């Protein structure tokens, strides 16, 4: 037994999250506002109004993934989710690299979300075109503020997540309904216009539409994060599968509805297609509701980005903590230590803060590192998803799977196989080095990130592999803790 596991035996993480908290956490991870704002202009410019059907396609594929993850979290409700599942499916080395990809995707996404929020903060305080240095400084303030919330404890996190859901749903659904009722400029027929008269259907689907689907892929990740806090949730085998599925479904509904409302309210779709409108979401809202709506809308954007930031930082720190508890990182004893009466993995949280600050510094001095980070993030999530999906399919084909409380019965194998096919195709679609940037290396962002992580991960894993605690030890500790929680 490793020293880090031994240190954790007397006190585990506290189970302070309910079904609602787990749902709110996953919902906030990729908030509807962040999901919509991040991809709407890109997808609309790439494929026209009919990009909206991409929401249906991506949701269908991701719902299959969510069903698999619901079965996995029901069997292994362990902190670290993708890392823990993959390890138990196909071994320690396989799981270590799965978690390594997931950990870095979370931390890089956390930094990019903070930088995105910084732009809105700058606009609200009257700075329309902040320099890279100023934007990084504002992002650092956001990082430090978010870290403080995470260090206070789960109570502060729950309050903020609940408040963000209320604000985002009112903002997204309320504004969307107002636009549909009073500011429609386009009919539903625009959703069937495809690429226009100059491009046939196959060329449209295999070109512009696939590019839009790659952008939309970023909108429907994060549902798995409910599993990242599994050991902090009451009755996780009962509640976490519901949190995974409900959060994805609710986000998809809100994003698709809001997107439809904005598409039908855009005053000049041709101008958007030509690239004359830099921000069609903001432009449409201010045209419909007047310039006075600008700051309230940006406040909603900031709330969404901050909630997403907090969920990403929490998820990233919990994956780090899960590794450290297993002795799978250098300095695991310190990283796995819990602090204060709330039993918070303080050092793991601070590690995400240090890495985030370093990424902000790189965004100033290393060229367009921000774009590279944004591009890598979507591909990184799908790469991380592939580890447990493929592992689960292999175990099913070997007839070694033991169903848990949540199961699909006879549908398990076809759902798992289809989910793997979907995730492989979507990863390739996102990672494909299309010519999209003047700097060609940015088109290879996903593969550059994968290569760097593979080299660093191989060296690090070689240094810690002999110290990693057997999975059965952690499983026994978690089972004892859950049994105590039920009492």
C-alpha cells in the first residue's frame, strides 16, 4: 500500500453533494452560454443556418457516450472518472494515459475559459480592445478568485453553481423566447438552405457541415464531470448516472433552442456568411433589444464563463488528487493530502492555479498559443473519451463485464460499439488539419498537443509506475466510505 493511500484512510473526501449538486456541476462545466457563444459564429459562418442540424447529430452521438459513462460511473463511482474507469477496464498503464489526456484537457480548458471571460470583463469596464497582457492579467484575477471559491469549500461551490444555472436558464431561454416572439427576421426554411445553390448536398455535408459539427462538438462535453466528484456525492451509484444523462439532455435542449432563436433573429444572414459580422450573437441581441442590453448580456456571459471555470478547475484538481491517492504522480503524498474541516485537496487545487497562470504567461510571449489551446481542447476531450469507450467495448467483447445498478441489458453492446464509432469519427473530424489559419501549425493544434503530452507522459509514467497502488485497494476504501455514508 502506498504512503498516500495510507494517509487517506483515516479521512476521505466528504460527501456533501446531492443529485442536484452533481447535475448543477456537470451543467455548469459547459454552460449553455459558453457552449453557444463559443461556437455559434464559427458554425454559422462555416455552414450557414442549416448548421443547426449539427446539434441533433452531435447530441445523438454524445448521448450514446453518456449512456456508456452512466454504466461506468454506476460500477465505479470514483473520483477522477475517466482515469479510474479506464484503469479498471484495461489496466494501470492504459488508465494512467487516459487520465493524463483528460487532466491536461481540463486544465487547458480552464485557462482558455478564464481568458474568454477576461474579454467580457474588459468590455464591461470600458476597455473595448484589451491587449494580450491586460487580458492575461484579468484572467489571472479570475483564476485567483475562482481558486478562492474552491478553497472555501463545497458549500460556496454549490451556491455559485445553482445561481449560475438560474441566471443562465433565464438568460438563454428568456432571451431566446423574446427573440422568437418579437424579433424574427427569417423563416424556418433557412434551416434547410444548406450551402446554397452553388454547392450540392454531398459536397455540403462532407465539407462545411462536417466543419460545423467539429465546432459543435465542444458544446456537448462536460456531462462526464459528474463522475469527477463521485466520492463527494451521496449515494453515487444511484444519483450519478442520472446526473450524467440529465445534464447532457438539458444542455442540449437549452443550446439548441437558443441557437434556433438567434438564427431566426439574425437581421442579415448573408453578412454573417461573408464574415462581415464578427460576433453574430452579440450583434443580433443589440440590434433586437438595443445597445442598453449590451452590459446585462455580457454580465450573463461572465456568469456562464465563471461557472464553467469553477467546474473545470474542480474537475482538474480532483483528477490530480485521484492520481496522487494512487501514488501515480511525483510528490503524491503532498498532493493527496486533504486540508481543513471540509477535507479539500488544497495542494491539487493550487497546482491547477500555478499551471493556469503559466499558460496565461505563455499566451503573452509565445505567439498565438491561445488559439492553439482552444483548438486542442475540443479534440482533447474526445481523445480522453475514447479511452474508456474502447476499454468498455473490449471488456464486453471478452465477456468480462459485470453490470452494475444502471445497465442497458441487451442493448449494452450495440450502444457501446456505436459510441466508439461516433467518438472515433468525431475525434478525426475535429483533429483533421484543415487549412483554416494563416499559421499552418495552428491547423495541427490537436496533434501537436497529443505529441507533447505523449512524450511528457511517457517519461513521467516510467518514473512512477512502480509506486502505483493496486486498484483493488482504492475500490475497497471507496466501498467502505459509501457504506458509511448510507448509515
